[in-house]
């Protein structure tokens, strides 16, 4: 039988060996049951993630206007026309702007850091 575990306050723990959901309590170094997660007076705060430490990260809100141009055509001949060149430059600049916004959003959210 598969088991599910849920962390609960010590005072709410009950033993039911037939249950598919098992209540779990934590004990301190001396084996004394203890609650984790803080209290209303001192709530638990998820630490920020760091390069060498686990933690929480925020969701970045990256604004995007429309879709990147994926329809830039192949040059009609060996020498691209000015219009073909300009279309490629425009698509490249749009893509570069989107990549920069994505990276800035990841940095702001704490997912990546700049060196």
C-alpha cells in the first residue's frame, strides 16, 4: 500500500496503522516531539535560495509584447536585398530584447545571479 505523509502539529497526531495517510511529527535531538514551521507570533520564513543553499524563489513577471518573429525568410539570392537584411536585423533586435528581459527577470527573481 502506498503511503502519504503529512506534517501536523504534535497535539493533533493520532496513530492509525490502517490509514493510507500517516501523520508525521518531528523530534528534536533529544527525541522530544516538536512543532516546526513557526507560530502565529513567529511565522516560518522560507529562506532565499543561494548558489550553494536551497531556498525559495519568486516568480518573475516578464512583460512580453507579442511573439518573436519566426517567419524571417531565406534570402532570394546570393546577395540579400535591403528589405531582407532589415527584416533580419529587426527580428534579431526583437529576440535580443526578449532574451535580455528574460535574464533580467530571472536575476530579479533570484533564480540566477550575475557574476
